[in-house]
C-alpha cells in the first residue's frame, strides 16, 4: 500500500483575490481564488488551478521553514486556513462539474460538495467542520 490511512496531512488553504476572470466580480472580495499549500516530508508543494492550467509547484523551502508566516506577511489580504486532513471516506464518488480552483481544492481535501462553487462557500464549509478534517489556525486577511 502506498498510502497510510492513519497519516494526517498538514495543509493550508489560501483564499485571496486574483486577476480578473469571467464571473470574478460575482465572488466576494478577498475570496476570488483558492489554492492549497501542503507540507510534505521533504518540503512544501503548492497546488494552484489557474484559468488556463493546473500548477503543482515545489516551493524552494525545507519542511521546517515557516513558509506560511512569510506568505501571510507578504500577502496581508489573504485568508489562510490551516487544516489537518486524515484519510477521506473510501466511498467511490463520481464527480461532475468543471475544473476550477474550488473543485481542485475539494479534490485535494477529499471532499465532494457539488453545490460549493465559490471560494467563499468553500471557506464557510471548511470552518463549520468536516469529519476527516480538523481546522487549525486561521489567518484573517485584511479587506
């Protein structure tokens, strides 16, 4: 088995404004884009679905660097939610929908909320609680 069901992943869900895209004015200010930064054994990986592509970037920092503290200082308008995600339920779920920053974040978190389509809706769902996800620290962005 390649995945340890008892393992807990430390992830940071980042909500912020982004460049204008179709429908961005309908989203809440400060919650127009979402991406995931994950601490892994040897460092940090950022999963970011843009309008044109899905980027998986290894950040130039070791596991013990304070990547999030530096990010929050450099991006005071961003809202960052620290989560600890265990193994998601093992049920097979057929997912329908478009590829978006919200759908990619949901996939990485192991949740499927088909009616959650905006970053702000995702934020509200995460802080209200999920079975396999524990919310840690939250950095509120300035608006």
